[in-house]
């Protein structure tokens, strides 16, 4: 077995390995060809972390997260290009503006619960999308706007993918660490308490509405920062990046990552992005195949591992860690049941009367 | 009056036409175990919800620790007195402290259905109870400021203290809902105790427990009282109530019909009538 100190610190080893991997990745001799897609994965991860906090920990659904992503992107684009502001300042102002917007709509919207909340957030997403399209004297309408300046520090401009990769992942990891700290704190417990039982949470002195609004604001600020980075990365924004499907994709990322897992967000964003950008590139004659696949993934994950794919993998690894010595024995004693168990799960997919003979 | 910890004056709650709590005056003395009993539908749980701040009273006032739980909202001063008198204005000029503020003031409660957090461990459930006794927020949490670490240490220590108080120390890492019902009830009391209240409201703590668990429960309630905390409980199990309650208040269809010690209440004619049924009133 592993020595104790390795076992107790294994988290640090995993994180260190991940860091080294991320630092080396954009170099040509390693996985340089993935730099561009990794930038998008980083941006998506930022939004997904916010969604995990909101949906996984606090239990509040948002189907319009692309609205805040878009707000951040458009604020940055308009302020820095049309008005010639410093892009960093534009980014900060975008985050503050988006956060304030979320704060203002947060109080009325969190009077709603469950499906009604989902509908309301969906509505915000749609409204924003229409605004991005229609306010064409500012946003450039459906064609979007180009020529957004790069971010730069002093004379150092982030003008290549290689440089922007580090910029984006710096932000992404910072957000991940901050969120991880929030989750394991008094605040995180309050959020999970709200998810668990609102009446009980309130009876323990937790101001339920205020916490919901705060976490909503935080997630929208994350999305806004991601949007700003997106705008300064592509130097072009257009409304179709922030439509309803974008919101759905973000939900899929959060679900695959495991809703109640901050680090799972990287996994969720990564698999989803890789799926749509790399694997399905060949299917040009069927441009929205990825959406169909997302729909299927969403359904399958909900049926088989409602806690999220990442969490299921994690607990699977943990189980193996505990039981690998006894694996042959377990296979011998329980191996026969395995096909039945899989069959059991599968039969849940179809109505009982399709596979069970009707009672006479 | 400084002799009471909780007073209600003309407390009334109506749901449409149904008056669940009707003009109830209570005066609860500090450091005592008070039981509220009554037949089903007598308004006991509604009364609890009024005291805990889940419901807003239709009329009446609750005074906790010498302070009314009603207060004027910030905008009340801005409205000229003339407008206030005219009643044309459709804004509420008095507010009742919301449930979470009452917990911070020192009113804790448990629920009839235990309402534990199933997504947390036993210890985390109690740590959540320490919420109103700690302050640090999002910012300190995100950056792990020294303040946050110090408070977190305190929370952990206190949580273990309350966990050991109910004898669940060895189950700290388990999921809260994996415990048997009896222990879940104890855990929910420990969670309420972790808010460090002056007054604790127990809503049917004995429901669903076996005889042994009930004995443990009444021991625990007595220990809570010895800590100087006032206990009010709603309970159907009469032996349990008679065994521990020093003062009993009887409700029937929303009204207080009697109060006194166990012996006094048992002899009261109105109480007997309420429990055993009575002849029609005009007979």
C-alpha cells in the first residue's frame, strides 16, 4: 500500500500533475495543436464552475447562463472597441455591470422555485439573445462585431494563442481555486443546506434568498469574465455564440462534470468541447449532430449516473482502490449478477409493458 | 416584563376563513420546560410556525426577551404621518422579523419531519447549525483568510461538542440520512442546539420513537434545560409530556383553554372535554 503521507496528500499530487500537464500542453513538442481548443475549454470551464455552484450546490437551475456570458463579451467588445477603453478596465466594468444586472433580477427571480425558476432563467437568456441581435447600432446585429483589441499588459500584448492560453487558464484556475474554497466553508455549507432543505436552512439562521442571489451574482460574474476573455480572444463576437443552445451546452458540461463538483467542471467542459470540435468535425453535412449527441448524453447521464459522469468515475476509482485485491473473488461470486444488473438498468429505459408480458 | 422569555399578545393567524391560532396570550418563563398539547388540528404547529417566523401573524405581537419581533421597515420613516393615517397606502408599515433573524436572536426549532440535510454528513449538519454564530462570508471563504480559518476551527470544535452531547460522536462522518430515525431526531435537536439558542422549540420530538429512544430523548431535553435553555415542545405522547414538562398549555381549535402544571391540567374540565369530546355547547 501507499505510505500514509502520500495517501493523505494525494490531492496535492493530482493537482500538481494537472498543473504540469497544463503548463506543458501548449508547447509544440507536446500537444501544441490543441492550444486553441484548450482556450475554449478554459473559457467554458469558468462558466461551468459558476453553474456547478448555482445548480449543483445551491440547487437552483439556470437555463440562461449564456446571457451573462454574452453580456460580458458584448460589454467588453463595445467598451474597448467603440469607446476605446482599456480592455482590462472594460473587463472589470463588464463584470460589475453583469453582476449588478444579476443582482437586480435576482431578487424577483428567486421568488420562484423549480420548474418556474428554470422557465424564468430561460426567458432571460432569450431576451438577451434578442437584444444582442436587435441593438445593432451598438452590437452590430446578427453579424456581430470584429476588430476587438487584444488584452495587453504594458507593451506585452496577448496576440498569439500560446500567450492567451496562459492568460485564460490563469483566470480559470484562479476561479477553480476560489470556488473550491467557497465550497468547503461556512458559505458552502449554507448553499448545500439550501439545496437540501430550504425550511431547515432558514431555521438555522441562513438567509435563503440572500444566499441564492449572491451565488447567482457570483456565477454571472464568472460567466461575464469568461465572455470578456472570449471577446478578446476571438476579437469577434456575434449573437449565435450566446443563444439558447449555448446555455444548453453549458448545462450539459455541468451535468457531465458532476453538478456538485468544482473540479469536474474541467472534465465536463473538456469532453463536451472536444466532442463538438474534434470528433464531429467530419460530419459537415449534418451541422448540428453535436446537439443530438448532447441530448442523448444528458438523458443517459440522468438515467445511469444522476450525480454526474465525473463523480461516478471518481467513486468507481475509489471503489477499485479499496477492493482491487478482492477483485477476482468479487468477480467469481458476483460476476454472474453483472449482466443482470446491466439488463436491469437498461430495461428501465423502456416502459415495463414493452418487455414484461401483460398480466392475463 | 422581565420575568418572561417569550410572550405573545393576542396572537392570531387566519388562513382565509380558517382561524388556526385565535387570540393566544402566552407567557413563557425562562429556564422551564413548557409543553403545548391539544387534540389534532388545535393549532399547535401553527403557533410554532408563528413563533419561529415561518408565518406572519394576522394580528398580535410576539415579544422575545423583552423585545417585540415587529419592527418598522426602513421606508416607514420616509412616509409622512398624514399618509399613514389615510390607509390609502398599500404598503406594510410593520414587519415581522424573518425566521433566519429569529434564529440569530436565539429562537431555534426542530421539525416534525426531521428535515436533515441528506446531502451532508452528520457533522456537517451540525456545523451548518453554527451558521448564525459565525460571520465570515464569500470573500473570506474564497481567499481562506485567517479569520475564516479561525472561525472554521471554532465551528468544528463546537459542532463536535454538540454531537457528543447527543452521543452521536462516532457517527460524524456518515451521511445524515443513513442513521435510524431515533438518531436522526437526536441529530436534528443537536443541529438546533448548535445555533446556541436561548429558547428551543421542539415539534413532536417523540413521534415515531420506541420506548428506549423516548427515555433518551427526555433525558436529553432535561439536560438542555439544565444548560439554561428554555424548552417549548409540542407533543402527543402524554406520558412523555407529563414526565418532563413543568408547565403545560392546552390548545383547542386555536384557543388556549387551560394552562398549569401537569396535575392541574389533568383535572381541568375543559381539557377533559376537549380530549374526550363534549356535548354540543348549547346542550
